[in-house]
């Protein structure tokens, strides 16, 4: 078996283009669809970080397996192939992403986007952002020394960049087949000349864009494109520098020019000096990018044809689910220096402690349900710890790391002292062991209080339903302060903020930065008793965020642009409705709430139910499962879901809305906003009208809830909005 620790992505991509590396048809589906996950991988490549491994099986028979080209659905005709091939047994996810980001290989000869394994996830172009002159000075994102045209060449073969520093300078732009964008592989060369692409790369207000899909190609056509981009950027950048230089005094000009040349020459044009420096910087930058690709820290395990049984064994070992060393493990080793009690066991001990219930902060709608609780433990109920196998949920451990770091670096809740760096791995690992040791218990209490809040206010039953970890982290950080946890006005403010955040898409992109922004704003409001004007815009975006929660998206009016609502919106709508107890569908005495599920009764478990059951609308010969998987079907809109008990779900089964709505209680009908159709036979337009009305009522209900909460939070400037 051959083991290479360094890979040349250029060569791997050439093999993929030539169908010399194939994907066996027994490989699982492509699942690395999340753009942030893809960006993280790209950032690791550009920071020269290890990015895992791939397993290849050599074969002299390309017909041995039914195979696909990377990123494609269709089985390829292997009878047309000759010579040796290598089968990609493990590493499909990362290699698909890398090939798509750094080349055009996946789109070569592609006639239909439907042949892509994941059209939405692959119709993306990745760019490096370089700050323009006017926005570059003191920019934390100018990690390549662009502002001063001084590329950091020290240790270029062993750079000190962290992937977290690369992430903010990556920009991802999506395209559709016929949108005519200059970087779109489907756009003809007549409509996307090198000059057109270069103009696009300088068109942003604050930054230039460097397309990464050109890096691995070395043909003349690509080189002309790159050269044209460099020239356009240089001309624009030098012009901005010259404008700045001309506004300086003579003394300032002399001082400024010395940054770019050791021997100023009065006969030499200023523009030529700047251009020369730019050329030198560009050469270093371009070489660095090439080196990142040619010397990628991607391990290749290449198994010969004669050892195929060994390849299967290696594959099983690679995918056995073993746990690798992580930040929590390293923190555990650190704390062991000052405490003989294991950190993991301490967390379990604190998780198992009963929850401190303050009935004074519980909203009126939940008082009766909370009063029924006995031996209540919010963390256990949320699933932070599994008593059967004695394990803590990974999401809890990740939240613990962020909360304890923010606590240690900012124990006094100073708003401006909540910084992005403090949730980065290096800062977490820099924490003093004694400081960690002293704050373990209070951090566990903060997370437990956040769990209590999520259950009593937000319709959250399980930790897996917390779609964004930063929500849990933010709540836990604020509830570390006893005064805030025991103040109902604070709970009202946080609940209002919560509904604004999840329905406005505030954390849909740039999650890290938006998390820091929000925790700073909230703590500033709490510490300084500031008005919360900043929530106005967020409230106005509830079910109104373009391409995230707007009405057209939820009514599936954008499917032709291949835009679909995210699944978590269905969860949020169900959770919002569950946050206020209501009668079950058929029994007005039976209450559905976060706490109504009984562990030993399947009938009381809650399930996401299609209001318009799929079985009631399927066509002859169609199965409801196929309709459920149809991403273009309006019946899968988040607006078509509610939580109901398993017993009620079985009772409704495939009945039409008009049939089962006559059988359910009037309370449930009103609370869940269910109305009959005018006719027993309804088509897609009728369904759209039905869901449109439901959208309007939901939006009004959520915004009214937020308004009432803010009116009772003590921030009067907001009450009238």
C-alpha cells in the first residue's frame, strides 16, 4: 500500500477530468452541501492545513465496477475507457468539493444540471476577497499584506495562517444555468470574455475577487484570464493609491513612498513604483496559491489491485466512527493539572443536578405546564446527557467550550469584550487551567438555565432541535448572571429576540460574526439599560427575509430558480406553535406542549404532520413517499407542518383536510390555524391560497408575540412598533 501525505490537487483533478479516478456506484450520496462546511475545507487548503485522507483502489479493469464521474449522477460508459483507473473508495465528499472549487472539471461536457449529484450545492463559485485600497487599511482580513503590497513571505512553506483567518476572505456566489454570469461554466465564451470576467472581479465596492476555479488549469486561455484579472486589479488599485498620494503633503508623500521603494527616483513615475510593487506582490500571492494546490496536506492511501481485500478492511476502519482528538480532549488534559477529578465526569455530575426552577420568569401561557413538573432536570430532558451509554451530547460539549471561553475572557459581561477570537480554538486552548477549573460549575448551570428557557419559551424539546449552536451559547452566557436569569423582563426580551433571529435568518450566514454582534447588542441593552432600536429591523424581517423566509419562497414560487426553503423553517414554525400549549386534535382535555410527551407512551410522542396529508393529494399510481421526497412540491412547504401526537397522526392518516377538520376540536382548529377548503377536491392553486392565508396569520401571530414581549420587557421605545 502506498501512502502519500502530500497531494498535488492539480494532478488529481487532471485524473478526474480524464476519468482515471472514478467513483464506484456503491458510494453513498453526496452530503457536504452546506456552504459553510465547504468554505471550511477550502480555508484549510489555503492555510496549508491537513484536510484528511482519501482511499484509492488501483485497477487495470475500468469495467470492474459500475462507476460515475465525480459530482455526476449518471453511470459512465466504461467500455470507452482503456488503461488503468483508480476507484475512489473513501473521500468522495472532500474531493467533490475540492474539484468543484478549484476547477471546471465537474461541468466539463455537462448538458443538464440535473446530472449533478447536488445542483444547489455545486452551482457555486468560490473567490478570495482582496480589500480595495480605501477599505484595506487596518483591515483584519488583509492577511496577505495586500494594502501595503508586502506579501508575508516568511515561512511560506510552513505558514502560520489559521483556517478561521481564511474563512472571512472567501466569498461564495451561486449561479443558475441560464443567468449569463461571466463565471458561469454554462455561459458561452462570446458572452464571457476574459475582459468581462476581469471587470466583474473589480466591480465590488470594497473588495476585488480572485476566482479559485482557475487555479489548477495551466492552459493559455486560462492564463490570459488570470493575467487580465491581475491587470485590471492593478490598474484600479494603483489609481486609488495615486489619488491618496496626491492628497498628501510633500513630507507625507516622501514618507509614504519610502514604504514602496528604498531609493526614490524623481524621474520615475509614482504609478510605475506602485505598479512594480503590485507585480512583485502578485507574483508571491499567485505562487502561494499554486503551492497550496500542488502541496495539499491530503493523505492518499493507494491500495494495489492485488490487495483489494485490504482496501475493504481499511475502508471499514476509516468509517468505523472512532473519535479523534479534539479541543475538549486537550482542555481535559489541561484541567487535569489542577484538578484530580476528570473534567468529563464533572460535567456529568453538574448536568445531573436538579434544575433551578424560577416560576416567576415562566410565561403565563406555560405556568400550568411547569407546575406539573416533578424531579425536573432541563439538561437531561433536552438530551444533553445520555444516561444509558453515559455520554454527553457533542453539541453540549461544543457549547461548553464556547461559553467557558467567553466567561473566562469576559467575566464582567462587558459588551465590547465579547470578541470573535474568544471562540476560536487557539484562544480556547490558551485558557488558564485554574480559570477553567473555577468556572466549570457555573457554565454548566448557565447551559441548564438556557435549556430551561428553550423548553419554557421556545417550543424546544431536544438539543437536536436547536438548529444553531450559537443560540444556546448566547443564552447560556447571559444566564450566567443570576440577576438576569431571575428577571422576567430579561426573559421577555430574550424570547422576543429569539423569534426575531430564527425567522429573519439573522444567523443564516456569517454565523460567528452575527453571534458576536448580537451578544454585544443584548448585553449592552441589559448592562446600560439601552433602548433596543436595533431590533426594529430584525422584527420587520420576520418571515420576510429574501430567499430565506419570504412569502414567495415559502409558497414555492422560486423553484424555477432552484431556491427552496430550508428544512429548519418547518421546525421553527412547529416549535413556535408548540411554545403555547394547546388541546390535542381530538381530545380537548389532552394538552400538547413541550412537556406533554411521556417516555413510556408512544401515543403522546409528537410528530411533524402534513396539514394537507400527502396521501390525500397523490396522483393515481404515485406513492406518498415519492411526493415527500419531491423538493419542488409545495406540499413540503414549511407552512404545511404542525406537531401533533402520534395517536392523532395515525387517526388522520391520509384523510383530506375537509374530512378530518370536521372531527377535530374547535380549540385545536383555532389554535393551529386550520381552515376548510371551499371544495372537497382541491388543486395546487387551492393549496397555495390555503398556505398563503396561513403564512399571513403566522406572520401576524409571531410579530404580535414579539411586540407583546417587548412591551413587557421594559424597553418602552419599542412598544409602539
